[in-house]
C-alpha cells in the first residue's frame, strides 16, 4: 500500500489529464534505419508538436532490481512507485479479470506459445492465436490438466492466466521461482530459460503436461491446415500474489478511465479504482481499433478528470524484430491517437497531455531493456523547454532524466505549473 504523500489533491478540479502510452516505443539506433531509432525514423508530427509546445526529456520507469516489463513500467506511468507496489505481473492481470485471490493462491501468467522441434521459442504469441481459439484451448486444459490444483482463466489472444493453490510454505517457494517472459527469448533455445529454483518442477511439469493436449487439439489441427503455427505449449511466468494500490481518488483526488487491450494495464487501472472501458476491436496489435479507443477516452473526460490510453503495437512489433512494423506502429499511434488528443486540447485548453513509453523494447534483441525513455508533455501550466521534436536524441539534449520515473507522472498530475527547472530529478 502506498502511504507517502497520499491525497496529493489536484489544485484545479476542472483540469483534464491525458496520458498516452506507446508500449515499448523507445529503442536504440538500428542500422537498417540509417542508425536512427524507430521513433526518430517515424513521421510523428503530433508528438513533435507536443515536444515543441511543451517539455521533452527522459525518465526511467524501471527501478533497479525490477524486471523491465510493462507491469513495472505501467505502474510508474500511472504514478505508482513499483518498489512499493509490485508483486508480479499475473496478480495485476487477475485484478483486471476481477479474480479474487485467496491467501494461498498464486497467480501465474500463462502464454500459449509455439516451440519449434529444435526447442527454440518460435513464436511467443503462437502466431497471434485468436481469443476464440485461445479460449477453446484453455477450456480443454482445465478439463485435462489435473496434476496440481491449477485453474486456468481465459484472456486475450495468447495471453492467459493460471491460479495455483498451494500450502503456505510451498507458496513462498513457488513465488520465488525464477521465470523468463517468453517475449524476451524469441527464436532462442528455451532450455536455459525454463523455470528454475526450488519447486520449479511444478511449473515445468504443468508446461510439459500441456504439450500432448495441445498436439491433439482441434484448434491446432485447423491452424496447421490453414498454414498457421500451432500453439504447442503453455509458458508459465510472472507469478505473484495480490498487490495493493491506493486509489486515484485518494492519491490524486482524480476520477478517470483506462483504455487498453491488455490485462496488465487494465489490472493497474482496476486496482487504482479507475473505470475500465472495453472497446470492441481492441486487439493489442497493428489492427487495433485506434479510433474507438480514442473516442471512448475523450468521451469519458466529460464525466471525469483523467484518461490513460495504452497502445501495445510498438512493443509487439519490436518483439518480432520488425523495425519497419515498429515504425508503422509509432506512426499509427501518432496519427490515430496523439493527433486527436491534440485536437481535443485545442478545444479544451485546461487539458494536459503526456506521451511516453513504459520501457525500451529493442528490435535488435527482441526483448525489453533497462534504461531511460523519452517523454513529452504539453498543455495548461507547462512551460516549453525548447525541444523541436520527440525522440530519444531530443530528450537526451534536454538534460532532464527523472529517476525514479513515477515522480514524473506525480508531478504531471499535481503541479500547478511545470517548468524544466522544477521537474523532479
């Protein structure tokens, strides 16, 4: 539970706040992009305008010692200190699905993945398996996996959840197992990345139990017939027990909404007691319903103070190692999400907008990376600091590097006026 600086009330209740999160948008220079980053390569007039009319700089959403993932990064980008609030990825996703964990329950993230015959991680998304296909497989797993008291819950696409019930002493050891996110080992041999530590045999046995079930599943037979990769195994990771967050109302005196296709972001919003708005066609990929998400977010501001729009596509395309698709994802984010929010600012000048990623996702490594990432914000009470565009290089030139990163968002939401000089450092 966060206790420090609770009830940091917003000084002007009619202010509106918009956070636009391009998941994994930050990156390193890439040779195929003429040694520029995807952000620097992409055409981003809307984000450039935010940087030019406001403040641009760096912030670090991943505290030392915590994994560079969307769970930790989004906690920071909501303005929570992950060092106080992070207990694992899966319990946040459980909150999104309103799954009440009992004292002896451990939530575990369950991906449907494709492991090649040579034991490499061929696809951490099982070739972007659909939600309907995933639901059918999860139903079968619940019927046929009986070795341990594990109950699977359906999610979106390849992203699912398991709840394992255990004795108290075993729970501590299960929680301490070292697990690797499958999106961090794309096309790599899996053997050294299997769960390890005391009690790791439990997770490995569950993963192994899934393989013959999936090999004989009608969903996979149909996918193979259609030239698609099958889901060959479950992959378990991100385990943890229930976290506790102070509500946005108590912490910032704000009401608000969250719009995302993925459970991890909706879970943080649920724990923060924000309204979760589900948008038809929100897929978490390049084909997501951008217009629907933005429309729902901006409409919600007629009744609340704050909205958080999360776009997953930059992260997904980077995990695929596709610099070209990551550039496309960033350009779509700029044109279809950021620009409409700037148009809203024109009509509602009491608004502030913050655009940022939650972590680096490297096209080269296809994995999340530690390090500071660029932000830009503009709007009411924000004094420009001379940036001309939004990019890693422009942010670095500002000399702003906020660490811990959650302080950026707290300042964005609470400070009456924001200048480069009074930003936290």
